[in-house]
């Protein structure tokens, strides 16, 4: 343990004065990166930082991730300043290494980066009130609006086909066929549920090819724990976890937030009777997101918001099951069968959305 700490301290020392570090501990509940908070003290003044190891299995080109993050945050800083906001608080700031780089590489070839810690904020695993969920919607909508005139083609695709659900379906079929971890036999029901919905998986990919919907710069991972809210006002302060910011669909940013935040249970709940998509929360997010987007969405995109919720939920179910079949290589797991449990909640949400389909359309129609 002591060795690990010394190792970490050495890495932190690439960015900060090693001797000023008074605390270094694991932080947050992300499924992908390893996150630590560092406390430093110099001349009686305390500063905090976020140190992260970028998951290189998930992000095969960490240097491209950092190029995107630097480009997007500097673009956002200009926009925020022009609107009279605080660029140091309302978007992430990458701390350079002592030799002027955006990351450092350790002896194992792992990439590390450091951000300013944004204080006096709350980070929810689940919204505590309906109003919190509304504020998250406004903030993620605003994020998209701020980036609406960003030249999308200049961004790297940090994970190939990240939300190309059609391609995800093919990868899922391949995982079923290979059955690397010899688990397919025990999850036939889940596999069949997904196979029966190939048309849902193809829907947006086909519309995009036909030029029916626009490709935008999107966040692509809009869980409520990827936003920091002000401790006092409880309004969105800063959208974080920018590794997946790349060209994508507005409907997916909406849908991913809904599948996580409008669910009545945790993403890994074992009792599926507790899992459903709450229509009041669905409505609140619809209202907040459309407002936050400040008129940027086309009527067709608004109409397709329910489809965004359904496809992204199905996609994540496929991704969790794919990872389960592959032997848990991608998402961090904390118990036996964790990815399967996660897959099951997502499938339950898909069925629930199918049952509530007309209601979801009605709700969205109110905001067109
Ligand atoms: P992951 O990709 O693993 O989800 P995140 O970038 O979302 O990693 O970080 C994990 C958690 O760390 C977040 O949910 C949040 O609680 C916290 N966090 C990340 N960046 C900051 C920051 N700059 N200031 C304060 N807290 C942060
Ligand atoms: C991962 O990093 P985190 O925990 O915010 C994943 C998302 C999934 C989410 C499911 C890069 O998000 O796509 O929706 O888990 N991020 C990546 O909880 O794959
Ligand atoms: Mg995160």
C-alpha cells in the first residue's frame, strides 16, 4: 500500500511540488478511469487537484483524448468568458506537467493527467430532487449549445463507433459467437431480447447515413455524476468527463441521461421490480434539455428524443452483456456477475419504455 502511495506521489510530482502534497486519495465512482484527489499545502495555502489515470484499454490513443480535451476546454473557456461566466469554474482546466505537457506517461506506459479540483460543488450518483435533475438537463443542453459551432470534423473519435449502435450490435453478435468466457449458455434470454431488437439498433445509424439527422459535437456520457452542481444554488456548474466529447447525436446525450437519471433504481439494482423509467422525471429532463439547447435542436431531433432514450439504453445493455461474455475486460466490476446485473436493469428499462412509448411521445410533443 505504502509503495502504491509512493508511486502515486511520484506521478503527482510530475505536475505539482511533491513535497507540498499532504493528502492523496481515491475519488468518485467512475466505471473507466482511476481518479484521485490531491491536497497540497504551500505557504499555508491549500489547493486541490484531480489526478487521473486514463484507461488505455478503453482509450487506445490517450494523447488524442488529451488533444480533444485541450481543444474543447479552450474553446469553452472563450465562450464562457464572452458570456460573463467564470472559465476556471465552468469548465475543466488541464494542469501542465513541469515540462509543459498535458499528461505524463509512467513506467508502465500509462497516461496520467491533472485537472483543477472544482470546489464547493456536489456530484450526485442520483438526483436528490426533481429540480436537481432539471438543472442537470439544462446544463447538458447548454453544453451542447456552447459547442454548436465547434468544427466537429477536427475532433478525434476517441473510441471508434462509440455510439454507433448498429456497429455495437455487430460486436455483440461476435461476442455471442465467440463466447470467450463460456457464459453465453446461461444468458440466452438476455441475448434473445437484444437480437429481437436489431431494428432499434440500426435506426439512428441508418437515418444518419440518409442525412436525416445532424451530427453534432456531443458529450456522449451524460450521467448525472458527470456534472458538478453548485453546493448553494444546486445549479449545474461544470460538465466533466470530457474524454468522449466527439461528433455524435443530440438524442443520445438526452437518452443517456434519461436511462440513468430517470430510472427508479441504480444501474446495478438486483431487484428488477424496482427498475422503471419515471415519466415525471422523463418530462422534467425533456423540458430542461430543450431549454438548455437554446433553440439549436431541429423539430425532428426533438421528436426523436424518446427514440434516443430507447436506443442508448439498448446499446448499453448490449455493451454490458458483450463485456460479460468477453470476461469483464472493459467496465470496472465490483462483484461476480456485475456486468450481467447492469445489463438486466437496462433491458428492464427498454421493456418499460416500450410499454410507456405513447406517453413518452405525448410528453415530448408538449415541448415542440
Ligand atoms: P470516469 O471516466 O471514471 O467516470 P470522471 O472524470 O467522471 O471519471 O471522474 C470521476 C469522478 O471524480 C466524478 O464523478 C467526480 O465526482 C470527480 N471529479 C472529476 N473531475 C473533477 C473535478 N475537476 N473537480 C471535482 N471533482 C471531479
Ligand atoms: C462509463 O466513465 P463513466 O462511468 O462516466 C462509460 C459510459 C457508460 C457508463 C455506464 C467511456 O461511464 O459509456 O454509459 O459507464 N464510459 C465509457 O455507467 O465507456
Ligand atoms: Mg464519469
